[in-house]
C-alpha cells in the first residue's frame, strides 16, 4: 500500500524531529562519536541524525524511490527476523514464567529460515564538526573521542573522574556559571568518551570549558574527605535499588557480557572490604602523626593523603575495577 507507506514515512519524520531535539544531548553525543566509532556510526544510521536524513530523503523523493524502498524492506525482513537473531529476556516470578519457553519455541518456528547471503557494512568514518539548527532557543554541545586510540587503557579511575567532573568542574562552569540546565560526561570501556551540555545558552564558552578540562585535571588536588565523597558517589551509582524492569535490563546486559550476578556481587564485596581497610589505616596513620605534634604537620598529613590515594590506585589496578 503506497499511500500507507508514505504516511508511515511522514509520521516517522515528525517523530524523529521531536525526539531527536528533545534528547539533544544524546543526539549530539551519538553524532559526534559516529565520526570515529563504527558502533556509534551504526546507531546514528538507525536511530540518529543519519536515520532522520534518510527518512527525510525518502519522503521527499517517495515516488521515484518507493519500489526500491519496498524491495529493501523485504530484504531486511529476511535478514532480521530469523531464529538465530532471536533473544528473549523475561523478568517475572516462577508462575509468570510458566509457558514462556513453549511460546518462544513456537515463535522461532514462525521466523524466516530461507538461506541468505550476509555482507559487510562500510563505515564512512571522518571528522565533520557539524552543527544542526532547531526551533529551540537552547543548545546541546558535545565533544567526543576515544582514549584507547591515543594509547590509554580503561581503569576504575575514569568512573571516579566522571563523578568529579559532574560535581565540580563541569557543574560549576557549565551549569552554575554558564546557565545550562545540565552537563554530563562518560568514559566507556570501549574508549569512547564525551563531554556534553544540556539545554545550554552558550556554544563558544562551553567549548572553551571542554577544551580546558585537561588543564583542570593536571592541577586537580583533593584531600581525604573530598576523595571519599567522590568514591562513595561512584559506588552509590553502581549499587542503587532497581525495579523489576531495571533488573531485567541489567541481567540481559550481564548475559551478553558473560558476567554472572554472583561474580559481580562477590567482586564488589571484596573490593569494598579492602577499600574500607585502606581508609581505616590512613585515618589511623593521620591520627598518629597528629599526636606527634610534628613541626610540619600539614605536609605530613598531605603525605598521608597521597599515600592513601596511591594505595587506592594500586587496589583498583589489582581488581581491574571498571568504575
């Protein structure tokens, strides 16, 4: 039905115009990462600005391209809806699970099993430095890159860095001084990283703040109390109450990553015990130094803090902590 197909394209275009602008920070990060990351490039093609441009082009030239579009949609159905592509995640109690396996088995037999020939996606990875205008009066400014391509590895310090930036540097400069509604950062295991502002009245000033992040980090210092706050904030992000839906999402992600719940819980419990021991020993050491009434007590206490941070870093390296 050509008429219905055109209506679907028009609806999809309208929805994308609304959703991409509403989640402008996510859209900006995805687009920026698509310059160098095959995964983000693919995501942009199927759910981001790249996909919007495709839908917009198909709607504009529908009459000339409708036959090719219908043929491609049929090919996609054969490629996607296949037994080997089926994954099912169910979060329920034992009673609710009854009959699920039978229904899944029935569904598998209804999927396409016609032999197919697979191909390879060619990714057009290149630096673009784009800007996109919307009807809104605010901006979503993002910069992105991959630290592994620069020769660095993922460590637990990066998860703590995310908290430090969120509560200090980005918050003060982007949110408080700049007037943006929010600001975020992330450093992923893949190496993909980003800084982004949310509903931001500035562009140039925000980019200058982003560019000065390395300068802030090189000069960064924190006492024991501050570092404890950052680390607790990091751990609390990982250990939050979850509803059934969130538990299901976590379970599915862990399954794909090959991590069991028992392994994760045991890992975190062991790490927290050793981390608590480091804090306990550091506090005892500082109390001992204070009782000695040393002439350079401040320097001695700062040395204790440095030793504590070094012990924490060694502990993270030992466990290969990813937060």
